[in-house]
């Protein structure tokens, strides 16, 4: 009799697959190993999911024993030792080499930075533009495609 006047409430069951675990504002993240500070990352906001960390205005530094590499971008995803940077990416090495691009994939294990959307690189007064770059930090080697280079020769004394 009660169901005639009152209808039972029907609840729609939902499955949430990708729920953030943690959200941060204006943060600094340190990765410490027995050898010391390995990575250092700043961001204006960050969202931690089960399998990745999404960062806005990312400033990421890899401080391996052989080199120091810094990467800045408007957006970044950190997942499984991979750093994927998008929009206004600036990559800088401690040896003075730097390049700008719109997308960069950095593999911490192989120490390679790869961009396939075009780039502009600088080393001193030298400028190189290309459609693809793969930079190996450990070997300090650059592989590039379709380059246009301006190289400044030094005068002999």
C-alpha cells in the first residue's frame, strides 16, 4: 500500500574510471635517491591520478650525475619515467645547448628528448631549425631532420 503513494527512489549507478587522487597548487616536487637529488619539478597546479601526474606551467629539472637538463612548458604529463611536455616548450642543457618546440617527449631511462613537430635550437650564436630532433643527454648527440642552420665561424687570431 505504501508504494502506491510513495515511489522508491531509483539511483543511477556510475563507475568512475579516472578520478584524481590529489590536486596541488603552486607546488615543488623533489625526487631523492641515495646519490642525492635526481629530479626537481615546479608547477602552478598539478593533478595526481593513479597512473600519471598532470602539471600546468611545469618547470622540470633532471639532475643526473653526468648532466643537468631543464624543461619548461605550459603543460606536462609525468608517467612511468616519461615526461611529455606541450605548448611553449623550452629545453636547456648545462652545456649551453637549448631548443624550443611545441611538443617534447623525454625518456628518463634513455636520457633522450624527442620532438617531431619542429624546433629551433641555439648554441651560442649558432641557430638550427628542423622538423625533428632527438637529443641524447648522455652522449651529447643531436639527430635531426630537414635542418636549416646558421653557423657562426670564429675568426683566427
